C-alpha cells in the first residue's frame, strides 16, 4: 500500500488582516476625545484693581525740506525746534514724532531734528520720505 502524501495546509491571512483593520477603524472612530484645554493647569494673572492711567499721546510732525524744518505746519529754526521739543518732552516722553523728509532735503536737517529729539529723551520716532 502506498503512502498518501498530504498537502501542507496553509492558513489564508487576508480575512484576519481585514478584520484587524476594521477593528482598528472602529476603535479610532468611536473613541471619545478628551478635552485637553479644560484640563490644562494655567496660572492666570490676578485682575488689577488699580485704575488705568490714561496718557495723552501727542503727535508731533516735523517736515524736513530743502529750505529747513517745519514743526506742526509752521517753519522753525533749530532753536525754536529745540524749545518746542523740550516743551513736548516735559509733558510726555512717549510723544510720537513723525519726521517727514523730502527727497531733496539735506541730511543735515534730519540729523539736527534727530539730535534734538534724542537730547530730550523722545524715542518714539518714525522717519519716512515724502
């Protein structure tokens, strides 16, 4: 009697992989997301009981042209500019100074105006050309 040779049975893994992927998708879709922002431990600052000071922030316009300096629409000399900037700086050091330079203006006038602003501690400066 001849011996029968048995075939080596192999297990097909495709259906098992499909079921595992379906379970993974099911768990990902049905999991409840926790609200992380509600559990953050953030220390917030205490409210300030002091009244807020309102600072009047004045704006100064200095135009630097080929013929000299113009302070708030009025032509001035360097001495007059010094006096006006000193007065404005005594009120508030946070005063905004707009320096408008004409394209044909000498650099000397711009440097003079910047020196006067620096002399009295004004640091909120904007320089641009017209």
